[in-house]
């Protein structure tokens, strides 16, 4: 009697990811973790020197591009797709500018945050979506923030931009129904990265340090990278829609335990 034998296990394919904002913080940590998990990675940012160091350390490929530039992102899509299939895009490039109240915040800061967090994520996602669908096993990760879920005084422009960025993820997931692409939102609270707060406060180190002062163990870039890679490495029928994570010391956007 013949038996229905189980199909032979599929040969594991080589997975390949593009990570934006890879020259520091969460993006660089995500590149390290994906490389350690065996992925090919294209690390994207504007600073070539930092990318070169990351490439030497991890073996990632690098691509210098500004996600707010149409030309750069068109070049990125052409170069990345010429290099083979793309299975994951981690839209991590982003950040905050200023912490002024609504009444006095600078239009230019808001414009910059929308250009980077919202339109940057949209632009790169649009450019790589055909390749992600064509891979037959695609993932779009959107690095939002707890600022995408609730507000705080002085958060205005960043909160608005991250809320908008979040809706790229929620809407795209609906629009991709039936396609082999997951859409995953990662929303961290306070993460002590070397540049995020420094950039937010225009290089003012004292203001940047005050953000984390007395906080027992803010999240690290690696904590967030760990979460990103966990979502990407679930079986592909499992879509982690949204992962909100904070340090234990931070219970909301406005309440943080400080020594
Ligand atoms: N740190 C936090 O507390 C926190 C909390 C929640 C969410 N997040 C989000 O997590 C993401 C990463 O944050 P992080 O803390 O790791 O920040 P970070 O250390 O300041 O890193 C930001 C990265 O984005 C890149 N970048 C900035 N503008 C870019 C542009 N126009 N084109 C391409 N790359 C650009 C930067 O590299 P180049 O300057 O070399 O381009 C850098 O690699 C952001 O989306 C942020 O909003 C951060």
C-alpha cells in the first residue's frame, strides 16, 4: 500500500532585508541582529563612513541614500532589486525635531518630521513594494513609537508625524489582503540611543541627557532590534500587527519613574 509521504522540507531560502536609518541606534542594531540570524542585509543611511564601519563589522551591504529624496530612493530601488529578491523592508529612518508646545513650535520642524517619518517611509515602501510582493514572502516593518499611540505636552509635531506614519502601516495591511506580505508596526517608548535626543534638541547634550536622567534602564537599541527580528522570524502566516514596548520604568508617554 502506498503512503502519502510528507513533502520534503523546502530548502531554506536566503532571506534579504533592507534597513533604513542603519547608521546608528535601532537601525544599526537591527542590521547586527539580522546578520546574526543569517539574513543578507542592505543597510541604508546618509552617512557613508558609519555605514562602511557597519559593513566591515557585520558583512552587510550598504547603500548611501536620503529617504526624503525621490532620486535617491529611485536609485535605491533600482540597485536593491538588481541585487536579488527583497524579503523585508525595515522602515526605521526617522526622528524628532524640537519639543516646543503647539503654540510656539516651528513649522520647519513639523515639515522636517513629516518629510522624514511619513513621506520617507511612504516613498521607500512604494519603491520596494513590487519586489516585496514578487518575493512571495515579504515583510514591511514600520518603526513608529508610543508617540504614534498617544500624545504628550511638547510632543506635537513628532506625535502627529508618528500617528500619520502608523496609518501607513494600518492602511497598507488592509490593502495587501491576500498578498504574501506582512505589515508590522513596532512602537517603542523610551529608547536610549546615542543620537535620537541629541538630534531632537539640535545637539544640546544637556537637554538630551535629561531625557534619560534617573531612569532605571531605558530600552536599548538592541532591545528594539530583538523585537524587530522576532516579528520577522515568526512563521510567515503569523503577522504581528503591532508591538508596543516600553521600559518597565515608563508606564505611559507622560509617566516615568526617576530616581
Ligand atoms: N530613541 C527613541 O526613544 C525612539 C523611540 C521610539 C521610536 N523611535 C524611532 O526609531 C527610529 C530610530 O530611532 P533611533 O533612536 O535609532 O534614532 P537615531 O539613532 O537618531 O537614528 C536615526 C537613523 O536615521 C537615519 N536618517 C535620518 N535622516 C535620514 C534620511 N533623511 N535618510 C536616510 N536616513 C536617515 C540616521 O542616519 P544618517 O544621519 O546617517 O542618515 C540614523 O541612522 C526612528 O524612526 C525613531 O522615530 C525612537
